[in-house]
C-alpha cells in the first residue's frame, strides 16, 4: 500500500505556491509618467522650449534677412543665401555653403543672447543674495549672559 501511495504522489505534480500577481506594468508606467509630467519643472521646461524656439526663429530672421545682406553688401555684393558649390558629377548636387554660414552665425548669436540672459539672471540673484539679512537671534546662553552683564552694571551704579 505504501508503494501505491508513493506512485500516486509521483504521478501528481507538486503544487507550487501561487506567485503574487504582477500589477499591470503599463498602468504603473502610465501612473509614473503622469506624476513626472505634473511636476512643475517639466512644465517650466516645456514653456522654456517653446519660448526658445520662438526666440530662435527671431534670431534666424535677423541673421538671414538683416545681417547677412548687410555683410554681403560690405563684401562686394555677395549673396550668402545662394552661395555654394555644384558638384559636376552624378545628379549635380549643390553644397549650400552660404546656408551653412547663416546657420553658424544664427547659432553664435543665439548662444550669445542666451549667455547674456543667464549673466543677467545671475547678476540679479547675486544682488538678491547680497541684501543684508537679519542678524541671527542670540542663543539662550547669550541672552542669559546679557542679563547678567546688565544686572552687574546696574549693581555697580548703585
């Protein structure tokens, strides 16, 4: 009979303890993403990105429409927007050197403007930090010593 019980147990698969169910990973990621998006820093960054793109468009227009024609006029009428090299083989590709120069100048002007803005912000922060703060409040020991000093000074007068 012992053999029969052993045979029956061997035929039945061993019961494994139930593993805890994993939460829906997509829902967990979605919740974490909502928390990330709702933080103030992300919203500030998004606003900065939008304002930065608009600012870049202004600087691009300044370089392409005002600065480069002026520089071209000073350099014997060179039009930088059409300046380039056509390669004589294949389908005759055009390497737009003038457009590249415009982009480089736009980058340098944008970087200079951002540098100036950051310098001004740091200047204002330094001025704000330099304002005299309230003197620190005396500790209890200092208050007691002050009282003792005042009492001794009063006793000497009497």
